[in-house]
C-alpha cells in the first residue's frame, strides 16, 4: 500500500462544495476526489512518475517543452 502523508488544505467554501458534489456524483469520498483531480492534473502535465515519458530529445512529453 502506498504511504500517504497528511496535510492541511485550505479551500474557498464554494470550491469545496463543488468538489464535494463532484465526489458524490462519482461515488468517491471528497479526499478520494481530490487525489483523483491532482493525479489527473499531474498526468496531463506529464509530471506523474507513473506516466512520465520522454521524447527522443529527452524532454517530457505532454509539457510545453516536449509538446
């Protein structure tokens, strides 16, 4: 199991409400939804260790440099 490090995150009430509703719509906990949002953002930016790939020039794919 992956070791998780707890930390405090301060969000605007409206933003938190939107995340809570989204989580409920996806049958996830709010914490699980936040993890999913961050994981997807990291993948999209090419910064996830699990999906980090380099192009032929050694630049990260999916980033501005590697795109």
